[in-house]
C-alpha cells in the first residue's frame, strides 16, 4: 500500500470522527494562486512535444468500445488517455464517481465499492465536513482501483422537482450547492486525484438533454447556476470542468465561448482543462476555439473531432498552434495542480478498508435523513411498541439507489436488480438496490418487539397486518435515473393508495420515503410521521433504523422545496416529454425508419431566472408542502440575543440553545434581501451545530457578499447597493420569526 493511499485512508478515518460544529467549509487557496509553477512546468513539457503527441492528449477513449486501441491495459470504465512515457506524462484512467467509484452494469465483474447516499442526502446535512469526508473516501477507493480522474462534482441546481438526475446534485440553492460541491471535490483531490466539476451549465433536465436550448438572461445565470459553479471551484479547486450536453442561449455548452472563455477562463481565472461530456461534441474548430480542451469518450461522439480532424485544422490554421498548446497545457496543469501527474498509479488493485468506509457512508445517511413530520411525537419509536408492521416491497432486503452513470456496485451486492426494457437509460441503468435491509436493522434495534414484514402488493393483506400491530412503518420508493425524467411527482405502483389504506387502518403509521427528490403526499394529513430517507446508500438500513428508534437524533434539512402541487413549480411537467413520447411511439411503429423520429432542438425558457426553488415560491406567494431548509428534531432549539452588523459586511451573532432533553444538531440559516425590494430573500449563510441538553453557544454567521449583491452586466460584476437590508435568522426559507435590519455600504466586486 502506497504512503499516499495510507494517508488518504487516515484522512477519511479522521474526518469520519470529526465533530460538526462550526460554519461552512473553510476557504482554501484559489486554483489561480495554488502551485504557481504548475503552468510553467506544463508549458515546458508541451514545448518538447510533437504535434501528434499533443493531439493524442486532447481526446480520450471510451474503454467499453475501444479495445485494442492502446498498448496499456484498458480497465472498463468511463475514459482512458494514454500518457507520454518519454516526458513522464502519466496514463489517465477516468471513472464516474458522484456517489462512489461507479460500475454501472458491472463492466468490471465482481468489483465493488462503497456507496454513499444520494448527493441530495449529503446536501441535506448542510455540513461541508460530511461532503469532504465522502470525497476523501471515494478518492481513496478510486486510487486503490487505479483511477486518477474522477467525474465527480455535480453541482447543477434543481430547477424542476421532476428532474431524473436531481438525486445526483446538491439541491436548489447556489450557496449550499457550491459549498458542498467544493468540499466534496477537495476531499476527492486530497488523494492526489483529479476531480471534475459538472455539468457546465444548465443541465437541468434529462428529457431532451442532448438537444434542448436552455434560455436565461446573463444576470440571472450569474446569480444562480454559475454562482454555484464559481463557489465550488473556489472551494474545491477541481482540476477539470465538464461541459454539458445542452445548448445555452443558442450555443452548445461544449461550443459556448462565452461560458468557457469569457466566464470560466477569463472572469474566474480558471487554469485547469475543460473536458466534454460523453457524446457532447458537435464540431472541431468551433469547439476548440470556443474553449473546449479535450474530447471525452470519443467513441460516443459521431466523429473523433479532436483526433485527425483537429490535426488537419491546426495545420490549415483554423485552430492556431497556440490554442492547441493551451489545450494541452491546461490538461497537464490540472493534473499537476491536483497531484495526479506526480503520483504513480499502483500496478495492481490495492486492499480497501470497506468496513471503515461504510461508516463514512452511514454517517452521511444518518445526518441527511430528514424528519418531515412528527405529529404527537410519534417518533422515535418507544420500547413500549411490541408489535411492528414493516410494509413495502424491497424493504426486507435492501434500499433503493438512483440509476445511471453514478450507479455503484456496492459492497454486499445487489439483492434486487431489474434491467430496463426500453427508454433512454436502458443501455446503462438498472433498477438496483443496495444490500442493506431496513427490516433486519429494525429487528436488531428493537429486539423486544415482534416485527412482521409484508411487501404490500396485496393491499388488503397489508391493511390487516397493520391493523393488528402497534405501529406500521410503510416504505415507499420512487426510482429515478439519468437520461429520463419522471413523468409526474406521484409515488409509482399505487403506493399512495397503499399508504392511505394503511393509515386508515392504523393511526400510528410512519411513512419512510426513498425517493430521488420531492413527491406529492395526498395522504399527508392521515400519517402522523414522515421520514425522507432519499437514496440512503449501502448502510441505509441501519441509518433509517437508528433514526426511527432515536439512537440517532434526526438533523437533516431539505436542500430542495417539496411542492404542495405540481402546478406550484415553474414547469409542472418535463418540457418536451410529450413530443419525445410521440416520436418514440412513431419510431416503434416504424422500426425501419426509426432514425427519422429524433427529437430536434427546442427551447426551455427558465422564466424563474435567478429565483430558483424557494425563491420562486416566495416570488409567487405560494406555500409549499415542505420548505427548503425544513427538518425536525427529537429535541428543540431557541435563538436568543441576535446582534446584526452592517457596513462593509453583513453578519449576525446570536445564541443557540438546546431547550430540549436530548442532544441534537441544529442548522441555523440566514436569509437576506434589500429593504423595500420585491426580490425574494436568499440564503446567505448557514452552519451546523451540535448541542447537549441545556447547552448554549454563541454563533456568528457572515453573509456571502455575492448573495447580498446583484450581478450588474454593465460593470460587469457584482454590485451591492448601499442602504438598508433585511436579515432573517431562520429555521427554513419561509421562517420570518426573527427579522432584523442593518445598513450596508455600497460595493462592487469582479465577475
């Protein structure tokens, strides 16, 4: 085992045991100032390369379709770029890695990895330390498996509750998403592995993701999705940025000079490289000149654009030699800055302490599970409950995971795995469960009780089991996946009717939701307790049981708004889904001419602009079912003696007191808006603090200045208008119990 690997594992172990007090993750040195010799070193290497060597580094193989194209071993995974041994340029192997080292449809037979809970669950912790620990763990396993570039760092904001990929991302708020993504990326790269940040930008839905044109004005884009990317890049310093499939304001993301050259490389001073998403390139010279540095997974594109065509364009002067040199320099700079360049890949797979890493996953799950409702203090389950009915298909063997490129083959195997017979995700996704049984975990946590299981497919039989018990726990699931959006926000397979029937027969009913995002709950008034478990990862069973029984006090907070009705969201259904469904039906009816029934580019207008998620609800004066930031505890907290400061920076100091009888974790949040403005309030700072019963602690939160500011396209840059500002010390985005005002000085900041 290498020293670097040992240090990475030690770091994961230490982080797993760290406390969770304090504020957002500490700011690290910006990429633009870290290791100032990295680009100079990269330039010296490129000066010694031939044209063919340069070209070879700016396009990569897709191993499942590229056998025999390299003298090096091709590990089935996402990508492979040969090195240049004579110059010491390393071989690069890339793996998907949002939730663990991915192995989607078991390309690598028998290869397992630790599966974190969904990114939404991690975001629900409001704890960058937990995100960092997860990144450290994934990076350590990746290095042990001989990968040195991870396609992690998903930070696309949730604009629509039905997006099939919401579970991979970090919610709807740019500050929360940026802080959490930055911490995760920094954790990955602590193993001297390069992480990406993705998908740049506005990859906000899966329906039509390869062709849609995302439309939004510049100021709104800067204040929302781009701000999330900007914060995450500052915090995490990723070696690479991955551009998206879709268009933005008429230009393909991987051909968008404004995004890549103007915003990323000029305004933000980004020094690493921009890689394409797999199958996202449409041109050679245009893409290269617009700022794309590398073609990824070339076999998934219609041509190897950055191979011989790029060489020909360089020789013809359509792409300058200086631009090609910059492409290669950026690639090498990203590898050097993150340590991947100088850290040898092990010759063979290394041992991994999976049990220790599973603790990291369980801690994330327990900290991210959200107690949505607890009427009459139904939870935690008391030791007086002698008969417990556990109801729900799959709850006896495991917990659900999301589908697509992030799919982890977790330790313990997949007790349920169902191939898809159709749909855009059918080639690389399966409905998969992790082998972590909630039923077994509940039985272990409550040995004094008789715990009966029924899968719920026979509703009448399930009702009888529930009626004869003291408590009924209903597990409900909603599978979501990359490449497909859910058609609506209802629980599938009649589960809403099942929950309603159980609740009608058993007044002490708990609903546990394993979903990829928000769902509607027509039965909510009938059910006294609701637990949002997300996709809880490979230790999901014990995590859920610990929350239900009170061994762990719930502390998760919603990183995404749960609407009371689909009509509350800016778009009630996936834009383009009707057209896509019609075309698929026509193609099925005419298989000989199926190619002509392809979805063409179409606009998606983001009418909410920068008012994503909870800001949209405030702007429209709509009350959601559960607000962003909402989450209950088995204890209670009070905020006392707030003192607000203004001037050059907005901050608030206050006392947090645990007024209950249990130790617990609170997540104070502050929201700000200019006094007299109609603009919705914005999350400007947050922290996570653990307190014993009766313990009090004084906390100071300072607002992120770009949240207080507006983006001014005429500067261009950020402008804080001088004057009075409102600041809400809150438990969620709708809480206005404690609102103060202060005066801020005018200020401007660079883009």
